[in-house]
């Protein structure tokens, strides 16, 4: 790798002549390392030390800051430090004094010699080079965290009738116990996603899962309706970090060629959790020895398992934070206070974090047509998931006259569909890897063919389930279950490629982009249950399904259009990467 990315090792005798006070002679550094004299070089591929599976040039970041390394430029972009540094350089405010009457010290030599980086593409500290066993353990932590909060979103769906009876409220008001949780899903990632880019993945996930567990137990012990609603919202808000952070961690751990398979586990949990939760909660509520509060207790227990897993198994995977830890160890052991990592260059105030980072997901959602349009389609699909929390019990409880608990069992068919969809996505990932090898670089749009297939099956499944389930005993129960299976398969086929596409398009800002996606997606998921019962009852099941199926059919061209024009749109984007981009790590 060129000198601008792989920093010289801290060997003062080899890289420069150390003076008596421990500093390094600048002319010696320039003479031996060339750091002060050479402009940043561009990258051409694996020969420069870039992992072959991530072959994209880093020329954009090299151009971004002609006097900094790629890693430093990246950290400045993630933290928004560029503008802060420019503001400091142009400030006309008087400089603070050194104190104790000391004069300002002499300028230091080039920072380049003191900046840490990974030791080439095979550095074992780089998460992408960790062993498969270690990556599997990290993935387990992510999956258990995502499953925990996903199940929590629908675990209260069977509690709605109990809340109606206990607090003498209407169905829509009782449904808020689910919708408020999902509204928390919408707003939480806006905070957690950008903060994970600043403070690392592990700290954010740990705080999120601990807070999630606490509010689950608070819901279980609530004595009045308002306490239930408030704690349900904050359970979703605080527990929402895995929605944005887990895919970002997988992007840290896995190369573009294998990332899609890893994220498929996350997607299955995200959809499978809400599909399995109503089955368990329905039987828990029916059990006279347990009751509705145990739905929240079980959620809290699962949250504790996830918290312990994150605390003791998950390791930090955010590369800038790994370099910060490396710099801290080197400072401690070499006693050289000048050693630093790019990510610790600037310390941001709370106001600056809010202005530069927390607002980034909303800015990206509003300014990035790729992110907004893909997220809008993704949000419609995700809203359907929570809509069927109402539709399936109406079909099998109302039309087939099954008892409570048993009427939720058809969710298993939809869950099996999500697994089948995940397997189909794995097949398409093999195709993606093959094309990546042929092109020499990953092409984000090649993630979309699975989404094209899913968009067609999604519309078919809507019509199938609605018209076969609307006539009760006249049609065998297996027929609407097949429709539910098709819908479950289509949900994953449309959602998972969308997730991978966003990560590939916004690799630098994956957590922020996913936070914006989650905000729009979860907003739909929160609103749809509020009108689902009235729509399916008043319009009749078959005609409500026809309406939804028609909307799904209208949206079929979306992935086809992005497949054709996505690269051109990305070329004009401020945040999206182009086809010649590669991370500097």
C-alpha cells in the first residue's frame, strides 16, 4: 500500500532521528519516508494492499484531502470534522493562552509519521480478516439482538383484546401498544445509527439492549394504561439500535462477496420475529397461570440474554475505533504522546454531534433519491408485515372459526416462506459474487434481480391470500396458507436485496443510511395496524387484499428501474459511492 494509506511503523531510529526531548526531526522524516514531499497516491486494486473482494479505487478520498491519508479523510467525513477544522482555521477569535506564562511551542513535524493504520490487507486486527469462528460468534450476537427486538414489536398483538377489556378502550387505542413500539423503531435508529459511527458499534448495542430490557420489565409492572403506552414506546426507541447497527457490523465483518449471506440471517430475524411472536403471545395470554404481563417479562428476559451476549462476546468492529484502541496501546507502551488515530483527531460537542451526525439520516433520506425511493418501496413491504398481524387472525378466526392461539398458527407458513426466500437470496448472492469476479469490483445494482422476482410474487401472494381466505370453509385452509407462504417468501426477496443495496451504495455511511431507511420503514409499520382491522372488516377481506395487491403490482417496476438507472443516479449523489471506490482499510 502507498505511504499515504499504510503509515510507517513507529520506529524512530529507522524513520527519523529522535531528538533529546523525544520529538522527531522533520527533515529526517521527510528524507526517509517521503511523507512531507509526496502527494497522496491513487489506488489501482489489490496490488496496493486493498482486499481483492473490495476492489474499488480510493481515489475519491485521496482527492478529498490532498494532505491527509485515506483513513484520516474517511474519519473526517464520518465525524463531520472537515467543516469544524476549516472553521477553526478561519476563526478570528484570539487563541487561548498556553497557561503558566509558557509561549506557544514550535510547530511539530508531519503528523503522517505518528498516525496509526492497519498493517496492510492481511492485518489480523482488521475485522474482515477475523476467523470464521470469531465472525460466527459476532453474528450470533447480532442475530440474537435483532431477533429480540423484532419479536418484541409483535408480542403485544395478542394483548390488544385484553387491554380493551381491562381498560375499557377501543381497538384502535389498544393497538397503539404495538404501533407506539414500532414508532420507537422509526425514531430510535436516527440517533443510534450515527452515534455508532462516532463511538463504535459495541457501546451503542450494549446501551440499547440494556435499556430495552429495563423498559420491557417496566411494561410488565405497569399499573395503568398510560404507563404501558409510554414504556412500550421507549422500549422500541431504545431497543432500535440493532435495526441500523447490526447490518453495519456485518458490513464491517464481511466482504462484499459474502456480506449478503450474513445479512440474510438478520433479515429473516427481522421478519420472522414478528411472525412467530403472535403465536407465542396468544398462548401465553390464554394461560391462566401467566397472563398478558408475561409477554413483557419474556421480552425482558430475552433482552437480558442479548445484553450479556453483546457485553461478553461481541467485539468492536468499527475500523476507526479499532485504530483508536491501537493508538492508545502504542501511546501507553512507547510513551510517545504524538501517536494518534484519525478518529480521535476532533472531539465533538453535543451540539456538533446533533448538527453534523444525528441529522445525517434525515438529510440523506431527503436528499438522496436512491435512498428515499428504495426505502419507500421497502416501507410499503414492511408495512404489509404488520398489516397481516391483523389480517391472518381475521381470516382463520373469523372465516374458519378457529380458536384463539390456533388461528395464529398460519403465521408459521409465512415464516417458512421467509426462510425459503432467504435461501433463494443466497442463490442470487452466488450470482452476485460471480459477476463481481468478472467485473473486478462489486456492482450494487446486481443485488436487485432477487428484488425483481420478489416484487412479482408479492403481488401474487396478496391476491392469493385474500381471495382464498375470504370464503372460509368453502376453501381448504391449506390454500390461504400457501398464499401466506408466498407472501413470506416475497417479503424477504424484496427486503433483503434492498438492505444489501443500501449498504453497497452508502458503504461509508451505512449506519446512517440504514437509520434513514428504518425511519421511513418503521413509520409505515406503525401506521398500518391502526387501520388494518377497519379496512379488512369494512371492505371485506378479498377486496382489501385486491387493493393492496394492486398497489404491489403498480410498484413492480421499481427494482427494474433502479437496476437500469441506479448507477447514473449514484454518480450524481453526494453520499453514495461510485463504482471505483474502496475503503482505505
